[in-house]
C-alpha cells in the first residue's frame, strides 16, 4: 500500500527532524494535506514473504578508503548495480529479503556493513572513529570505487538514508536513482544546536543519553538490550523474534561500534568535533542542497522514530520524485518489515 505525495514548496521555519522540519502550520497555510493511501504500482515481481530468508551466504571483503569493508553481494556481475545501506541500530539483515528479490530480477545487489558494524574494520589504528554523516558517505564512494561501480541505484534508511541523500546531492554522477526512507535527511551541526519543542526533544532521549559518559558506558555495556529497545520503539507493531534480532545484534560487537555511534550523536548536537578532512563537505551539506536524481521516498505508517511529514521535504527533490506511505503497521526498519514495497520502489525508480 502506498500514497503519492505531490506537495508544493513550503517555507521551513524551525529545525528539521533528521535534517528537515515537519512544518505543519506552514503546510496548512498553503493547503497541503495528506493524500489517502493508494495501491503501489503493479509489477510482475514475485510476492515476497517477509522473514523467508535468514542468510546472505558467504560475505566478501574489500579495502576501500579508510576501511576494509565487509559486504554481501547477490545477482549477476553484469547486472544494474544497486547499493543498499543500513542504519542504526540495524545492519545488512535489514535487506535479507530485499536482496534475493532484486537479484532474481537481474540486479547486482551490494549490501555493505558501514563503519563500526559487522565485519567492516578501519585499516589504521589512528583513524578517527568518526560517525559524522559526511564520513560515512565518503566511505561509500570509496567502496564503489573499490568495486569499480561508476553509478548505482542507492537505497537506504535511518543513518544511511542520509548517506544516500548525501551521495545523491554531492555526487549525483554516482547515483542513478535513489530510494530514501523518511525522505530528505541531510542536516548540520548548526541545525542540531537549535532546541526543539519539548515533545519533539523527548523523541530524541537517546541522543541526550549518549551525550553523557554514563550514556556511552551504558550503551557499551547493554548494546543488545539498548538496540532491542530502539527496535521496539521505532517499530511498535513489528513482531520480530529473538533469532531475527540476534542475527543483526552480532554486528554491534564490532570493536569500533560504540565509538562511531556515540560520535555520530554527539556530533549532531555540536558536542564533538568532526574529522577536519570532511570540513568542506560539511559546509556544503549545511546549505541543505537539493537532490536532482530520480527519487522515491518511503515512510511506514507506524514509524515510531522521529521523522518529518512528507510535505516538509518534497521541494528538496528537484528531479523526478514520488512519495509512498506504506501501510499495515510498518515501522522504521521498512526494508525488513515491508520488503515488497522497498523492492518495488527500487525497480520503479531504477526504470525512471
């Protein structure tokens, strides 16, 4: 199930959630109202039963930029490349049902662990364990270079929805098309310093917890308990079992995981400096650049994580664009909870 959002431009009057604001008042003044859910586009894709797959098979590794990247790959080597990127606290298993469906349709599907997760490792001990968004995006450009992929359709959610946005905005020549869960996610430290209304701040409780030494130590000690809680809050209607969670939780045992996660959230609030090598990129991103590559944005109707209304970011996509809201109790981990809708979006926008 999906809805099409064709909102006109609106003015932003306050700080964005995940890089954009849910500007309800401004939207109302301009007559922007949500449309009713509609069916997704018809397709010859076979039906995907959620939870059918539990493994990617043997993983691969490649040196790319600052990292040795662990990744899964499926589909023909000469297929149109699709790069699928996970968020926090998730991992490549968010795409465990998506990847085989796309590979069976002839795509070359690549699903890497981002820095601080799974089998991905830093090549040098003195590299800053930065979690700033620009660093993660540069990692993925280096990863594409290492695999000799000039251009790919990129899909992502959470942290890596932002990564996909950054690549599409700053390196559009590398991004054929994009599927982004929760829309336009590019933000900056400047916007992160601006207080939100109390109810909105409450949704970010873990960000403030991570700002403390207690929070860092607590996350380190209770990685699995903490991550399971986030899964439950972000996807309140997703009835995942212990085996599903544990397959992903193993990725959080990465020795750099806590450092990267804590730095990401402290950086957002301006409480930690970023790696200076990314300063120029961060300045460009602080301008909230528009995205011109063909894009479909997705949102689950039961997303319990902070997210903006689609009307607040529609104007940030200046090329071919469509929004789909996926119904049926779908939460934040949309690729794993609704793989059929995610695959359909990749196929549709890749053909644009």
